């Protein structure tokens, strides 16, 4: 058996996986950093989507072509929630903004009232 972090041979308990507290801390910190980086990557995309929706509403746009949103960097794979709206349409949310995809490739945007 060898340490999962540094590869040194292990002595002692049969379920031991690190040779020292230092190696255990390094390994756990590395795992935590990778998770934080994944979360930050998703949050960055969500913030960009939010900014794009905010700017569209700020310009007075209630509808925008899907192609235009994509060209601005909007990523439809990322949203904060989804629900079925009236008429059976899927309403996607990016924080406090909602959007619905119509059959004509037009996205209808609205600001959710709290």
C-alpha cells in the first residue's frame, strides 16, 4: 500500500491511505479546489446569461431572436430553474429573469416580480 498523495509506502493501520496529515490536507485541498473551479465556471456562465438578459430588458426588448442571444454569448444549457408555464410552455429562469422559447425561434423575456 502506498500514500495516495506522495506515493510513500504506508505502515500501520490497514485502512490508512495517507502517510501524514500534510499529505491528507494536500489531497483534500486539491479536491476542494477542483470543485470550486467547476462551480465558478458554471457561475460565470450564469452571470453572463444574466447580464445579457438584463441588457436586453434595459433596452426595452421583451422579445429577441434566439440567434441574437447566442451571438451575444448566451448559453441556453445553463439556467437557474425551469417550470411549466401557462399553455404548456417551458419557462426557463436565470435568477430573476424568465424566458420562453417560441416556435418561431423568438425568445420572450420578462423580469420576475418579487
